[in-house]
């Protein structure tokens, strides 16, 4: 089952997350590389992070424009990076961005997915970046998420 309430965010300062998945390449081109990092699992959900690396961009204006495009993942701009959750029925839901970071051609795009493993179903996701022609689907099995959730631990009460 997936939670949808906005108060259900991770308490990163008090918990050490479990990890799921293996880093994998989402897209590789002469100017752009996107990598899916290991997911960080908390008792109430998962943070999925993609790392974007850009080749040398000519001039400050081009660098600013690219940074704006990458960081549009936090807004409604449909040409920028997006992560969606795909439910078994084919239903698709946008995933909430969870902060961001980066400069100098390397950007971290974390997404928060409220997730409570009650059904044993995998977590299926689709990353897309329409403005760059990128689309990649990936999945975390129920077993790897269960192990990651079990490995998370509270370190500060």
C-alpha cells in the first residue's frame, strides 16, 4: 500500500536508512549521463535518487539554462526530469521531489515515495525527461524493499 498524506516524510536526522537496489545507468550520451543510485528505505517510505552529470557547456548562459532545466524537476515543467510510480493496474502517479543539490555539472535529484509494504507488490517506477528524450523504467522487488525497510534503524530518539 502507498501512503498519500503530506505529513508522511522521512526523519533523516534520526534514522539510518536501509538500502535497496544497485546503482545503474539510466542514460549515457556524449553530453549527458544519468545514474540511478541505491534507494534509501525508511520505515514509512523510500528515497530514490538520480544523479545527472552534464558535459562541458559553452558559457555561463548555457550552464544556467541547463541547471534550470535539471532543477525544473521540482516544478510543473513537463519538459524537465520526472519520476512516476506505475501501479499494477497501469495507473500512474507523479512522485514528489525531495530536495535537490548540485552545481558544476553534477546534480542530485532525490524523490520521496511514501511506501508501506503491505501487499508484497514491487515498486515500479518510470523516470522521464521529455526535453532530452529520456525514458527508463525500473523496479524494486517486494523482497529487497522488505529487507531495506527492516535494515533501517532509529539512531536518535
